[in-house]
C-alpha cells in the first residue's frame, strides 16, 4: 500500500533512540492515526496504542494507567513505543505527561512516546506550558493533489471539486455527490466545530462562529472587511471576536484569514482578511452545486481554482518559517505572497475573475520580489504547480 510522503519522516523519528516526544498535529480525518499505526507496525519495538477521543470521559489517572501498561512492554534492547491519540481532550494532560516522561528519563526507561491531536491551538498551549524542550512537532496536513492522484488515481477536476479528504474519497461521485456532501458536513465539519472547538474552548457566541465559517467558505478566495462580515452575518459582535474565531477555525484546519502583505516585519492585523479554506471540499460541500453546475459557473469555478492554490500553499507552509499573505492596492491585486526571510515570491492565479486586475507590475515596483509565478493559462499549468514541492518553488 502506498504511503504519504510524511511517512518516511515519521518512521525515522520513532525508530531513532529516545530523544523527544513526537507530536503529530493536524486536522481531523487527514490520516494521523493511520500514519502512526503504519509506522508502529514497521518499527522494531513493541507498541501500545490508546485514544482519549471519548472527550470528557478520560482523566489524568487514565494516562498514568496506560503509561504503566506501555512500560511493561519495554524490552531491554528494543524499548517500546506509547501512542496517545487525541490527548488534548484530557484537561491538564501536559502536566502528567511531563511528570511521566521525566520519570522515564531519570530511570533510563527506554519508552518512546508519540502523541496525536486534532486541535493544534489546544495542543500548543499544553506543549508550551509544560513540555518545553521535550517535544518535536510533525505537522500532518490535508492531502495534496499529488497524494490523492497517486493513492486514489484522482484527476485534477476531482481534486478541485472534492478536495483532499481520504476518508471521503469512496463517496466522491460526480453524478450523485449527496452522500459525499453529507459525509463532509456531518462527519468532518460538524465534528470538528462541535468537538475540537466548541467543546474544548470557551466560545461565547457559537452561532456567530458557525456562521463565520459558512461565510468564509462562501467567500473563499476573496477579501472581506470585518465590518462587511458583521453586516453579512447580521450578528451582534466586534472585529476582535471575529478575528479570534477566525484564528480558532484556522487552528482546526478549516478556514484561514490571510493578512495583507505590507513589506514590514509586523503584520497589519487590522487589514481586511482574505478568506481561504484549507480544503476545497469545505467549499463545495456547502455550495449546493454538483460538479456539472460548479464547472458551468465560471465565477464559482474560478474561486475554486484560486482556493485550491491557496489551500495547497497553506498546507505546504505548515511546520516551516514561510509566511503567506495577499496584496491589494486600489483595483490591483496579487493573489498570494510567499515570504521566507528576505525572499518574497508573488503568485498570480489565472482564473475567471474579472473584478480585480493583476497587480504584479505594481507589486514588483514596490517590493522587488525574488520571483513572480503565474499559475494557469499562459503560465505554469495548475496540475504542475500543485505537484511541485514548495522548496523547489522557493529555491528555483
């Protein structure tokens, strides 16, 4: 069975001598559990897998009990591997993990540990509070076009419309997508919002958060001011609340609000964000458009193309020091700006939108980017761009 490209990194981490806790962070249904179990089957040591995905039913004592089970599996030469899935569901989990990890370090118990979480915001909070210097993060992202093509033999149109959720692939049917739509909305979107955000975080306006997500999917690939958002949402709120909710949706791997590139070290937090989904399935599942209707609507299909490029970039920069922005002045716009140190790359997506004109020339005059890339018609074909490693885009 073919495996994701990140598998080699994960396998090498769990095979090496005990050094740090390996933390797999990523949204729901992108294959974190499958990856770690594939690695555990290949590594030359016993392993113990447990899941805390029963939300509030588990406790700190449960972690201690399962840790003891894993300790009993440790062999003198090979050691053992403990895997704890959805660990963020247990309040104050990082405190007891720190205590048990440090005990093993002092007693020279050769127990390697991998923890998995689908709420990066909560995981980062626990890691920074208690486990500083004891962990490494392996970001597990949404599936790329290349991965869906290699493993599921998908075409470019399939990927643009159905996105990159492997669990939903068996239900992807151009003629009758209703089962796929229900799976995305019920098993992915609703589960992520209700269990990874609302259940685990203090949200004073849950309806506002849900409507913001729906609005972001509707306007993915477009720039929307916070004041216009409030008008569209018809909800009492303020821009600070919307920005916070957008950060939570981004942390859960659903929806991002890109900031405007300003050419300065400090981002313009007050700028109007550009909505971008992390997976185009989130757009189409809520659009009420089947594939034929989506393809026949040049404006909607153009936004899907722009969003699939944005989603590709958002997922590709996870775990790197690369930042992603957009740029607009007046009626001129550059779709995406990649920034790594002093290197700046402007990316223009050739879609069917006519409202805004390309701002590449003006952007070049103002910021002198390292390179500019046109994706689509008369430029780099979309399929080639989606299959080009980000490192190659940055370096060449």
